[in-house]
C-alpha cells in the first residue's frame, strides 16, 4: 500500500491507508491505546487496540488502518490501526519527553539532547520558518539581478576588527575563520555589480548572551553604482517584506502554531544616529555612547513601537569610531553606515563603502591595521570600483525576533556557543 502523509489524511476518509513516521507520543487507557504519529507533514492520531505492543516513543513505525472522522482528534481525523510495524526501534527512552517538555525544560537540556529535541513541533517549525525567510531572500534578490556567490571561510585577515577572530593552523601559516564575507563580497561587486551570499560566519564572542552565537548564518548583500546608503536601505526594506511574505505564504501553520505576532512591515522609519542619541538622552534619560549597547537598542525599539507603532527602525549615519575601516566617511566623523533594529535588537549592519584606494589605505591605518595584511583586498580598488554598499542580516536574530524565541540558539539547529561544541 502506498504511503499517505499526515497532511493528506483528510482526503482518505473511509479508506485503508499506510502511514510512515515516528511514534511521537503514546498513552495506554487500559481498554484502548492512543498514539500520535509524526511525519514530515504533520501529526496524526492513531487508535490502537489493547494488547498491541507499541515500541518506545521516537521509534519509526508503519501504521496501516482506516481513516475516520473524529471531532475530538487533533485535526479532526484519526486512523484506526489494524497493523503496527516497527521500522526502526528506539533503543532507549528519549531523554526528554518531546511533546510535553519542548521549550519548557531548561534550554541547556534542550540543546544537550538536540538530536531529539529538534524533532519537537516548535523546533521544527522555527527552522522551517527560517528556511522560508532564506528562500524569500534568494528569490527576491535573484529577481533583482543579483548573483549568488560563495566566498572562502578560511581567510588571512579579519574584516570586522581583530577581537573576535578564531585563529586556525593553515599548514605552516596562521589563518582565521571568516567573521564576514565583507571583503570578498565587495571584490565581487567588480564582477557582477550585485551579489549575495548565504553562509555561516564565525565570531569568537567570549560572552554567552541570548543574542550571540559563535557561528551564525549571515545573509549578505552588496550592490554597485549606488547614489548613497539610502538606495541600499530601500532595497533592504523591500527585501525584508518579500522574505516575510514568503514565510507567511509557505509556512502559515508553523507561524500559527508558534503564535507569531506579525510585525508591521509597512513602515520602517529612518533615524539618524545623532537623533537617536538625542532621544535616548533627552526623552529617555539614558546615558549614551558612540555605539549603542543592548539596553539602548531595546529602549529605542520600545520608543519606536510606542511612538510610531513600528517594529523595524533604521539608525543611519553612524559615527566613524563605531564602524570598521571600510565605512564610507561623510565628514565630521560621520559615516554612511546604518543598523536596522527589529523589535529592539540589531539584526543588520550595512552602509555605503569606501571605493577610493587612497581613502581605504588611510582608514585602514587610522584603525591600526597594516595595509599589507589586506593586499588581496586592496588591489581591486585600483581597477574602477564603483560606489557601492550593502548589508548583512543575521538570520538567527531575524528568526528569533519574528518568532519571539527566548534565545537566539533556538534559531539554529546545532548552535555553537561559549561552552557548546556538541552535538
Ligand atoms: P556585523 O558585524 O554588525 O556587520 O554583523 C551583521 C549582523 O550579523 C548578526 N550578528 C550576529 N548574530 C548572532 N551572533 C553573533 N555573534 C552575531 N554577530 C553579528 C547581527 C548583525 O547585525 N560586514 C558587516 C555587514 C555589512 O556591512 O554588510 C558585518 O558583518 O544581526
């Protein structure tokens, strides 16, 4: 008998079907047993006669039986089993009872047993929504004439400043894991004008926080022949709308299950850094520096929500001291760099870049870098690099804030944090 998926069950009422999946949950009521079977499309209730031996939860099984309607069953249908075959038995009881404990047990426990906790409905849904966001990212940019690129993750110098680089041995040389594809995506603007990359990057963050990972998925964009950074911001606004639409259209069940409060995607106001500082100081009575800390970002997010009813807020014209050497200087210590806050968390940095060779050399030196270490990058600026700019979205942070996850680590299947290298 051909396999029927959980999602197809409503089309087979009265028929004998065969289901393949994992034993999600079981309960023996004495006279009768209930089981939930989970496959890639969803979960089905199965009624099993007493006396039939069910294997341990998380075993994979084949169920044959008749589909009937039952208003009390999850989804309104169930399968009256007349055959249970164990495809692959669980050898031990699962270390966490997935349907009951998901996101209720201590996060460390969930991550420790990630190979089974990922099977939980919420964990599965969160990563599927993330995949939809990434699909929306690719689809939108493809349609706008961007080319997908793949840059090296083993590099000879950091792009974002030296403090959080992971060093590795590269034969007889010292190398690093890439913090960002920044320098390579800029070089690739000279090739395709418009490029993007979806790839992991690495940051040796010493502190365990709810928003930092040591390996995360960076959604990078870079485009040439721009007027200024606002062209880049316009693109990011439309890109985010397209990404969120893709998630809404292709993962509606997952979003409903996670009880997602949909963000306002209509308006994404732009505030200069100077104006943001003024608000923090004068209206919110907060101490402010040249770069915003987590608390300042949260306060700005709350302010924007209350005052304008928005979830996304661009902060533009960042001071030079708070930006890397490649940020385009506008004079008076201000750059064309911007950040995007989503619900009070920075999910993007971006901006216009320096495209003039001499200015780059000078800015590298001003930030205490030896231009010789950036030789492979600098060369291309001798060959007609146009004004360009771009940004990077942290995929896990976007997912975290969209779904209201308590910790960014839940937005990654196998997170790497200060203390975790396995599973
Ligand atoms: P930045 O270093 O600000 O900019 O990083 C861009 C975005 O990546 C995310 N992010 C992180 N997510 C999880 N864990 C971390 N440790 C972490 N660090 C950063 C954030 C952040 O906004 N080259 C520039 C981008 C550009 O200008 O194009 C860069 O990497 O969402």
